[in-house]
């Protein structure tokens, strides 16, 4: 029996277009100004040091900003970029520039599972802070009380089996009692290899060729837990 659901965000609970047409452009537009205005913030300073460590050489502020902007252009899943994006998005959510898009069926499903006593977690390449902002300032209001915890790339990258094994270890329960939801086959393959159950969200395209390993659904309404 499924006791825990771990869900991806982009393409699963939330529209890909929201991330790529709202969040990413907002971060790109405000990144340089934000970094320069917060150089004395220890959180920002630490991520600038992480940028240098990531590229293997010491970068000044201008060079670090240029590297971050390059990673945005290349859609790189780099932890210091994700953490800084989360800080930038916080301002946008809080001043009402945008709200977090969550599919109506995902809202209903998450609430239904929470009410049934299932534990809900998020695993996304976006930082934990960014995840909490999206669900905390969602179109449907504050959804964060539904979740028991969050995972980001600090536990590992999403296409690596070791990341899911680390999540299983963190949750302290049999992998077979954990369901992972995603729209990316490589992520589902890695979760399945770690022993998790899986479900493939195919929202914006016709179902793919049958995949015996991963059940395919077009919405949360079609996900059966028992």
C-alpha cells in the first residue's frame, strides 16, 4: 500500500509554461540587480562562492553574475543558481507580481491524499525555498500545510538512482510504499531502480507507447493508490 507520495513540480503539479514564461524570465531580469544589492547578505555571498567552486576558479561579482545568467540561458540545474533564483522569486511572490500555478486536479489530489493520512513530499530541481514559495503563494492559496517535507538537488540530481535511495533512507520506510510522480521518464526510471513505485504524468501530449514499468495518467484524478 502506498503511504507516501513524492511529487515533482514542473509538468506534474504545475505548468511547464509557468516556470519557463514567468519564473525564469523574472529571475533573469532581476538577478544582477538582486545580487549587487545583497552582497552583504551571507546567504547570497555563500552562493557566489559556490559559483566559483562550481566552475573551479575564483570569480569576481561581475563574472559570477555572468556565469549565473549563462546557466539560466542553458537551463542548467546548478544548486547555487537554484538557491539564488528562489531568493529572487520570493520578492515577486510577496509583492504580488505572480502567484504559483498548480493544476486544479493536483490541488484536489494533494488535499484528498493528505486528508486520507498519506504523507506528501516534493522533489524538484528548484530549491526547497522556491518549492515552498510556489505552493505557499499558489493560485489556490497556501498549500504548504499539505506537505511533510521537501527535497532539492542537495540530495542529488533527479536522474540519478542514488538520489532516490537517499530519499528512501531519509523517509525511513520501505521504498515499495513510496510513489514518485513525474513527467520525465529518466527520473521515473531512476526512482523505479531505487525500488519506488512510479506514475508518469502525461499532461500536454497523447499517452506514449505503453510502458509496463510506469503507469501513465493525464491528471491526478486518474492516480490510484491502492
